[in-house]
C-alpha cells in the first residue's frame, strides 16, 4: 500500500522527506540558537516579569511547546498569543518573542507594533520578510532560520533556537543532555516508523483513522500540546477533520457527551500517554472504560525518553508520521493548504 510509487504520486514535494529529516533539523536548529546574536538581551531580561510568544499556526506551536515543557522552570509567566492585539499586562518588563516563518504574518506584525509602543524587550525569529526588515531597521535581535518549507514542517526551527536562547539569557538551565537524548530517540523512531518498515505502528494507526474522525486526548502540559499538534497535522497534512482535548478538563464536560453512542461510533480515540500521568492514570483508565463501547476503537501512544523535551517530541514525531500515512490513504498531497491560501487571498482584498 505505501510504496515508493505512491510517494511519487501523492507527495511530489517531499513532506515525508522533511519528516524523516527532523532529527537533523533539530541539530541544525540548536546550532542556530548557539550562534544567534542576542544583542543586549542578556542584560535587558534580568528584570522581566513576563514572556509572551507571538505566532500563528505552525509558527505558534513552537511557543506552545516551550511554554508547556518549561512551565516548571521559568520563574516568570509565559503566554502564547495568536491575536492581533497584546494583553494589557505587556510592558517594558515583558520579553516579546515575535515568531513568523514567512515573516509576513499580519497578526504577529500587528502585535509586534503594539509591543514596540509599550517598549517591551523584543526578540524576532523568522526566515525573512517584513518581520526581518523590522528587526534589522530597529536593531532587534533576529534569529534567522532556513526557509523554503511549510511552517508546520519547521517545528524544530521554531522551538530549539528559542530554547537555546533562553538558556543563554539565563532564563533556564542548559538542556544539552535533553537535546542529545531527543535526537537519539527521534533517530530510532525514524527507523521504526519509516516507509521501509511495513506494518509499522504509525501505518496501522493511520489505517484505523482512515474514513473516521480522529479524536486526540492528552493530559495537561506538553501532552496536551502534543495532542493539539496531532490535530493540526492531521488537518493540514492529511486533509482530514480531527479534534483534540486534554485531561482533566475533558472529564468535567466532554465526557458527558459520550452518552449518545449513535453520534460517536465513527470516532477513533487516540490517547497520548506519558509516565508523568501518575495523577491522571486512573482518570484516563476510567475514561477509556466509559467510551470503549461507544467508539470505533482506542489506541494509546506512549512517550519515550527520560527528559520532558524528549517525551514531548516523541509523541509529536509519532503523530507527524501518522498524518503523512493518513494523507496517502486519503490520496492527498500533504504539502499544499489551498483552503488557507484562498482565505488569505480573500482577506488580502480587504
């Protein structure tokens, strides 16, 4: 079913290659973070009281990953904003990270302008575009990342340079061991989930999701972010509707919706599991027991590794492969997002 000929037919621009090269992207992204010129930020951030990460779509998910995986270490609150406007608390004591892969995301540029008016500390990350022009003109530190691919395929570039920058700014400890373990785990997963391994777990799950509604559940923190990433990848790569939610919140509302099985039989539930789910384990088990007879099936995907960063990316990487295999089953090219392009075109007419 998943043959080289099929790849040539449905993936002419090489999304699978980008997924397979993700471990190398991580290595390159770390190097970019180490070499980036941070200007006066190491001194300027010493008295910050908040961090806000500006981005949309594939450029924002890196901020979600950073916020969730660093929540237990950052001494100031961090928020990801996907809006035109900034919250009222942003001030000269806020570090604002403007992330736009193209450099031309209108929501991000709008919020950046407000950050300038409030004299916030600013760090930009982009491939170029208007954002890079603003950074160059105003002298803001700019992390330049490679272009030419879909923003959702550039998660390594949007996450790891900022992770390294945070350590260089003294906001977190150095993550050398976690990064090394992450690369090692991703390389092993690539072999396990590749096209050259017929019947691998990602292929099997894609087949279970084909023609059905994927619903992705993860626990709080980075497990929930991974669930959100799965949903987005299935939407964009697979051209397939999907939904996600997070424990424990879903147990206070969504779980009641399972009482009508006539509406849920075409749902395949994917539960992202992690060894940090100690408090959540029983909650997850009971939830699965409640819904098992009401869905097409349940698949658990377990994280790998010792460090939080590794476990988060192991869940994300599995989902990336699933989304590609599901795209092929849908006879869909995983790269173009024509509906989004149409929407942007219509908005540009305003």
